[in-house]
C-alpha cells in the first residue's frame, strides 16, 4: 500500500508538471518531458564515458610504470574468514558442479554453506554425498512452513555464520580459483560494506537470447565500473556479491519481503552510509536464460523489484545527510531508465487514440524522440561491447549493438509497464521466483 500511495503521488506530480508545461508551451507535453530526459541520459552517459576513459588511461600508465620497475614490494594481504552462502531449491542439475568448483578456491579461510530451501528433487542426496567428501561443506535444511524466498534463506544461514565476510552465489555459479584473492582487496577499506563481482555468461551456450544477455551483462559491467569511478551508487547483483558481516548486521540482514534481495540490500547499505564497490577483475560465470518465457518471468521480477526499491527508499535516497550529491544524482538518473519506457508507452497510446479519433498527432516528433532514446542507448551498448566483450570489430559491435538495443526495449517496455500496473493495482507484492537452471557438464567453455 505504501508503494502504491507513493507511486500515485509521483504520477500526480508528473501530471501537474505536464499542466505547468501546457501553460507556457503549446504541444505534446510528454514529448517535451521525454526530450529533457534524453538530455539527462546523454549527459550522464558522457560523464560515465569520461570517467571510464580516464580510468583506462591510468591503467595503461600504471602497467608501463610496473614494467619499468625491477621489483615491486607485495602489499599486505587482506585475508578475512569468508562464509560462502548458496541458497538452492531443486538444483540437482547444477549443485554438485558448483560445490566442487567452490572447493577449488585458492584460499584457506572459508566455509561453504548450502541452504536447501525445501527441495523435493535429488539435491538433498547429492549434498549428503558431497559432505562426506568435503568436511567444510555445511548444509542447512529449511523446514516446511519457513518464510519463503532467497532473503529468508540467507538470513537463516547468516545467524549461524561467524565469518567477517559473507559471500553469496547462485547455484549455477562458477569462479576461477583466485576469485577471492582478486575481489577481497576491494572490500578492505573500513567504509566499504560490499563488493560485487563482474558477471558473465557461459561460453558454450549459443543463440540470439544468450548473446543478447551476454551483451546486457557487458553493459551492466560498463555502468557499474563507471559508477564506481565517479563515486556513484554501485549495486549488488546477487551472484558474486561479498558483504561485510558488520554491514549486514548494521542494516538488519536481508529483507525477507523483497523480491530482489540484492537491489534492496544495495539501497539499505547506501542509505546507511556503506560504500559498495565493483570488481571487474573478479568474474563469476553463470547460465543464460534460454527461453523467452523464462526471460520475461525473470525480467518481470527484476523490474518490479527495481521500481519497488526506489519507492521503498525514496526519502532517504534524496537526503543530503544519507547520500553524497554524486550518489543522489547517479541514482536519480538510473530511475530515468524506468520512467522513459513508461512515458513512451503512454505517448504511443495517446498518439494512437488521437489518430483513430481524427485529432492531430505528433508522429514526427515522437519518431525523433524514440530515435534519440534508441541512439543514446545503442552508443552505450556499443562502447560496452568494445570494452567488455573484446575482441570485437567496430562493424560487428555496431551491428550487434543495434539488435541488442532493439531486444532490450522490445521486452523492457512492456515488462516495466506491467510492473507499474502491478504496483498500482495488484493486491500484493509479487513473490520471489528462482530462475530455472538447465545444468551443464563442462564449465571449460565459459566466456
């Protein structure tokens, strides 16, 4: 109900803004607002690209400096005890491979916890056999009637963990042996509460949907690295996240009511003055969704969870005492990516009604606005592909970025519209649903 009231209040404010524009300017008010939002998106994109360019230049200079020095003194290692948590339900296809992979980590101070969320497949039997082989594997069997969802499962394990750092992975995660040694230094500063690893898709999976998701993840990496560089609001992604136990306790653990546990935790860490970092050096590999039905179901949950977390924390997010100016601006801009599809759909509907009714339309203006949104997004996708899906030629990146941008808006516009409708008119918050994993036998073909 609270989210519904806040969203309705924001809609009234937008309506009032439209009326205010109408007093001074004759024409399509929504298209004027969208034009302003395109300018915001473009300005933010230039800001991120500038930070990324400077960062890459510093990396090249640092690499040259290191090569010119005969010996470099090693830094003191940050090696806290780590509790690795994997919440799993009916993951018999992937759990054994993932557990075996986690015990190949080149790190001594850790335990692995698998939370069996009331599975009814063969996963419990697989875990019992693995426990005989790996003494450090700890299994928590949740009881029927327990609070449902990933957040509740993680909280149940958190109560039993003693490590200074809590690492969270999905049941299909795959990491290289040096994963923890690569990512832990980013977590060492006292003000840093969490760090997120770069996510990538497995190499052996093929197809249009898989390729589009791989590019989406490259775009996410580009945004996350850039937001980290400017001191913006980096977000956790669930799979491959490390959080200090002290920070988790400070914010009250995971939110059992959240349908996107990672995004909700990101907001609560942010408003409680904990920094989140992003590590592009540490990579976690995972399966891509291979069917359109599964993709839409996953993105529906992501979209609704994303919108709800902004509504849940709208007041502290805009407090100068909670967030820095850069964090507030950065967060505000990323809400635009949810507002733009909704406004575009509203304007397209309005244009269609006017066309049918014989009322003058603004088709050319709408086309220019749609082109501006598309091109701004495509440029970001192109840059992300060139940096984080390299090696790839300019021509191939241009072609693929066009199709990926069309794919993104093709499913995100209706998904976001449905999510707004769910918040406004739904009787309750959507429930958390896990992403189905097909299972793979050989992780050697990751990308």
